[in-house]
C-alpha cells in the first residue's frame, strides 16, 4: 500500500503574524542599509519628510483659516436673516386666538380651519414667503405652551433641532439668538442628512423660532478646496524631492567618482586621475585629489627604488661575503683542529673564532633568505607529508641543544597520520626556530610539543614555561632583530631573524604563526597550516592559549584575552583557535 500522506499543517494566526514581522524587519533592514550607503537617498528622504511636514502643517492652517472665513461669513448672513424674520413675525405671534384648543398640535394644524386663521400658521406662511427658494433656509416655529405644537416650512423635520441647542435655549435670555453648526438637517422624504447652521431664539410670548440654513454649497466648496490643497501639496512635495535629488546628484556624482578613483588608486593603479571641470569647490577637490595622487605615486616609486636598492645591497653583500668567508673559514678550521698545540689563550681564541664564524655563516644564510622574501622570489616545494615526521626531525635536531641547557621535550602526537601538502624543509625550519627559541627562554623547564589536525588544517604548538611575554609583545616577537630585553645576551647564539623568517614561511604556505605569552607563565607559539596547498585557512585545531592556563583563569573568575587571534579563529578547549 502506498504511504498515506499526512494532512497539510494549517498555519496559525500567530505564525502568519511572525512571518509578516520577519518580512517587515528584512525590508526595513534593506531600506536602512540602502540609506546608510547612499547619501543621495538620505538627502531626498530627509527632504521628503521635511516637505511633507511643512506642507501638511501649512495646508492644515490654510484650510482652518478658509473654513473659518466661510463659516463666519455664512453665520453673519444667517444671523441677519433670522433677526429680520423674527422682527417681522413677532407681532403676528402676539395675536392670541379665543380658544387655544383650536390650534392643532401637528405640523399642518387643524385641517378644518384655514391656515391664515391661526397666528402661528400666518407667521410660518410669512416666513416661507420671505425665504423664497426652499434651498435658502427653512423655519420651525414651536409653541412652548402646547407640547408638540409646531409649524414648519419646506418639509423640514423637527429631528433637525440639536438637543444641545434646545438645552442652551432653556438657560438663555429671551430674544437671545444662539447659532450652532450641525451635520444633521433632515427633510421629510429625504433620508440623507445635510450639513447646516441652526439659529434658535426664544421669544417672550412662549414661542421658539429655529432657522435652518443648509451649508451644502459651502461643504462642497470646502471639499474642493481641500482636494486642491492635497493635490497641490503632493505636487509640491514631489517637486521638492525632484529638486533635492537633482541638486544632490550634482554633488554626489563627483564624490562617487572620487571614491571610485580612490579605490582604484588603493588597488595599485597609480595613474588614476579625476577630471577637473570648472573652478568651484568640487573642481578644486578634484585638483587636490590629482595632486595628492601624483605625490603619492612619486613617493611610492621612490620607496620602491629605495627598497630595491636595499634588497640588492643585502643580496650583493651576502654573496660577496661568501668568498672571503670561505677563505677565513678554511683558515679557522685549520687553527681549530690544531688548537691542542696552542697555549690556553690561543686555543680559546680559536674556539671563539670557530663559533662566531658559524654564527656569521648562519646570519648570511638568513639574510639571503630574507632578501628572497623581500624580492618576492621565495617559492614552495610542495609535497604531501606526515607532519608528525617533520616534528620528530625538528625535535631530533634540537635534542643536543636541549640536553646542553637541561631541557626535556614532551611530545603529544596523535595516533593517526596528519597528512598535509607542505614544503617540509621550510616547515622543519619553522619548528627548529620555535624549539630553539623555547630552549633559550624556557629556563631549563620542560617544553611541550603538541600536534593537532582536523579536516581542513594541521597545527603544531610549542609551549615553554619560561619568562613569558608581556602584553603587546606577542606581535613584536616576530620583528627582525627584536629582543624583549636588549641587555640580555643570546645564550645559544642565533641571528635574531629566525622568528621573522618563520613567519614568512608560514605566510608563504597560507598559514598562521601566532604567539601567546604571560609573565611567569611562559609562552606558546602555534603554527597552523591548511591541509591542501592553496586553500584558505579558516581555523586551527589547537588552542592558542594553553588549556591549563585557560582553566586556571576560569576558576579564578578571570577572562583570558585572545592574543593575536587570526581571522576565523574559533574557541576550542577553552581557548582561541
């Protein structure tokens, strides 16, 4: 039977919201990065924000002023009409009928009696005639002595009387008009309300008169003005943004060209120059840039010539010294072999001359090697070898010196082969230099040699327990002829170039040679090399800080700084790798 397919999972609302938030954060991050990288975009964005704010505030202020002017004009005209109507009908309302019950309670009065027979009807008819067109205004006359008794013109609905206006009329003085704006003027037969102005007044003889002035035309006018302001505001904002973009582009384009020229100049294209157009500030900037580039190219050319002369001088001197050195060496060998027939002082002089000649030969060899690195002529003889064998050969070459200094080696090698594509001669020389350095500064204490490997890299760490390094010396130790204590003599000879050559050998392999040290706790040098020649080294299988030091400081509550950590180092065994 075919496997049963499970039902698709339904996404919950929270999952959808989280997805939307993630996409929004990614979009905001892209916009933020774009703004950080583009000066023109930042200027245009700032201009847009400021323009929108200014246009919005200005448009709101203008709209408020225009609305106030239109409404106040309409209120003034309506007040005059209401006052004239009230003056005209007050006399008619003062005429009392013999029987008040003859006045109807509805909007049209008693149907059996003529409308002209009742004072309230005659007043309503007079107001309707004065209003003329029905769209001008309408009136409601309400009799306070008879609940529900009113007369209306032009089908105005009593629902149009605002409750607040009724409340204000009760507390107001007689014959005091009270205007109020409303958005709900209802007419019988028309369910849609209209905006308008209501003016109410209470007269002495127990009547209330309400004038309703529709503001439809004014509302349409204000709506048209509002739309015009919005359109003009949007057009103004876009125009300002376009102007800002154009102006900024005129400034940013030369700056971008200068940046590109600077990048090409930094990449070694010393002939790169900018075009100078005009005499403004940007033109002067381009001229200054060209002058700087020309001076920089001249200085670099001079330094290259000087460096070439220095390298050639070192190489020539090294080669020229070999011939007299060979002659002196032959004579010194004869004297050294015959030293037993000399007196004590002459024999001692022969021994010293032999030792110094050996050191001189070693220094010449190191100077020649340094000159090859400076000239870029150093090459690798790559072969796939087991790093453990290279370490064993280096240790074997150092055992005699170690026994003389009373130093013992502790080898910690993995059981599996550590194959790597390296130049075994150069790597062995690196390890000999590290071992000799550890013997000289290890104060006769044990030296630990550790080999580690992972899928991408191999590493060798040489740990001594001597004087150690002070903060900042972990990088200086690889400088040429550098000594932590200049007054201290070299106990095992050496030229002062061993660690500098070792670092050059490690870099030639695409690897790292790093140092860690602490006063009184010794030091550790770590050589990290990629397994495959030419591949990028991203990490080291061994910790730069010795694990016991890291554990001890962790127990004490301290944090061990990562000294001279290379790119891509990772933490292993409590240290930096």
